[in-house]
C-alpha cells in the first residue's frame, strides 16, 4: 500500500512535471519518492506522515538560522500586514543594500532581484554591456542558474540528472561560453591567449557548491584576478551559495580577493526570494535607468522578502556567529570521516564555514572529473540508510550540505550515530555481495 508521501507525490505528478518545481527535489538521483514537508523548526523538518528529519539541505543554503527562526518570522509577519508588494521603492530595500555594501568591500552598489538565476544572468549581461565584449569563461561543474548561456557543463540539477548541457538551448546561445576545467589556471591562460580581448568576464563559484563542494586550489582565484585585470575582463564571483555562508564576507573575505562583480542570494533572503548582484560603481552605473544595460522585475526588492533578509543578516552579525557555525560543520565533517574509517569505507568529508562536502571517494575532489568519479551506488544506499533513520542529506551526490546555527553538538552527535550505522549497513551489504 502506498504511503501518504507516495500518494502526495503521485498526485503532484499529475499536475506538475515530475511532481516538483525544481528537479533535484524529485529524488530521481537516489530513487524512491520524495517526502512532502509539512513544517520545519530549527534543524528539523517534519513530513506529511509526521516523520521528523534532521535537515542538512536547509532549503539548499538559505536556512542558516534553522527553520522558522522567531526573529525572521516576526519580521515577515510585520512586513506582510503592511502590504505584500508595491512595485515602488521602499526604505527597507535601501537598508538591505546598505547592509550588503557595508559588509562586502568589493560592493559599491547592488541591485536586488528575486533569485540567483536572475542575479547571474543579469550580471553577465552587465559585464558584456560594460566591456562591449561577448565571450564568457565559466568552469565545468559550476552552476550559475538556468539562463541559456550558462547551462554549459553545469553542475547542480543538470549534473544530478546527467544533463550538464540542456536541451532547448540554441547553439547560438552558448557559442560565446567557454567552459574550462575548475582549478586549471593554465587552461584559463591559454583561453585568454587565444581569445584575448573578446572575453567580457570570468564567472566562478569561488568555492564550488554545485558539483558537491570543491575548494579552489591555492592561487587559482588569485590567478583569475590577475588574468582578468591583465586583459580588461571582469571577474565575477558567484557567491549565491557561499556569501554569508562560508564566513561573514564570503569567499572574497576569506581569501582577500576583490572581484569586480558579485552575485549573492540564498542567505540574504532568509528563506524568501531575494538575490542581488553588485560591484564596482562604474560598472553598476551601466544598468538602467542610469545606463544602457536593461534589467527589471516586478517582485525585485519585495518588501516581505527583504524583511526576512534584513532580520537574517542582523542575527548572523552577532559576535561569534560564523565561528560557531564553522565549528559545528567541522564537527560533522570530521565525525563522518571517522564513522566511515571505522568500517573502512572509502569516504572523505570537508567543511568551510557552514558548508560541507561528503564524498564517496577516497580523496576530496578538485574538479568536475574527480567530483563525478565518486561511488554513486554507495552514495544512494547511504542516503536512504540515513533518511530511514531520520537524517536528510541532499538527494544528490553533486550538491553541498548545509549546517545551520541550530545544528548544535547534540544534533551533530545524533547524526553521527545515524551515519555510523548507515556506514555499517553499507559495509555489510558490500561484504554480503562479495560472498
Ligand atoms: N539547484 C538547487 C541546488 N543547488 C536546488 C534548488 C531546489 O530544488 O530547491
């Protein structure tokens, strides 16, 4: 007999393609039906059947304070009673813009939009408009939203579904996109040598989080900065995932590198649809109404969403927030490594700030090729073994994991006990198969 979650999924599939409004949620990569969330609180989710899960997806990054944080909920309620959307400026938008500009030294100005995809597609148009050039360098396995010209060797959902290049994207849309291997500075140098002054920008996830988490090699981002400056191209850090997540000023703050332009999202909306792009004043002033690069949106800077973002940024600005978050994520990553080692399973884990990587491979991957060479069947079995025991990791081997400030030591210890028995189940299954 079908469970309630299965029934809800079957029903959803009748009116929504694949039953979901974003593909990775469908569990297609891990098998089975997704659970339907009824509510969330702190580190927990409850599904429609009343099962509770410790959540390491965290809405794919925004839930840095855990679910339904009281200050965020209050801010949203207070904003909602004043009106949901005006399509006219509100002061709260300026406050959020100021909060971003104050914290990120590379941002002279920002524009608020509704999603990370809008931010990245707008920033590419801006880079092209400002430089008068057409070519864009991106990196294999990086995901910059689902705009046509960026769906080339893309990570996240396209990679999870085995379609890193999407159907429906005309060749002409990607003709000017150069996809290079992540962490390969030599390939970047060659590309600049070949295409020289045609390259408008280099866009990079400065810590990749959409082919699992992959750190930049020492000198890689510095090399990108140097190449862009030498050739008059703009360097864009896509910090939709990493901004406020790996530290208070993103990867650029951790490594002290100043990109020309930055995209932000996820945390800055506190769980509501807010994203932003920003950077050098001379570049940002090319956007309409000041300049010729057009960009707009009815729900951009939506007052209710902005209220959630502002409340979230206030809480994470409290002293010691990111140190605590990072310690919790490290506890998880080190503990998972120890659990796997205790049964001799080839596994590695890593953490930066509140972001974690779980790799079903003996070493931490450094690029798309290594990230996609992991043991997918083992990942799937581990995922389901954890889920059955009430721990929800991302249903894809190609997504980062996220810890919130509410994932305290007790929650992490409980997770590790679950992971230990999941690894034991994996090892038992393996030795049974070997018999
Ligand atoms: N592509 C998103 C993660 N990197 C998933 C978004 C979602 O399903 O909500």
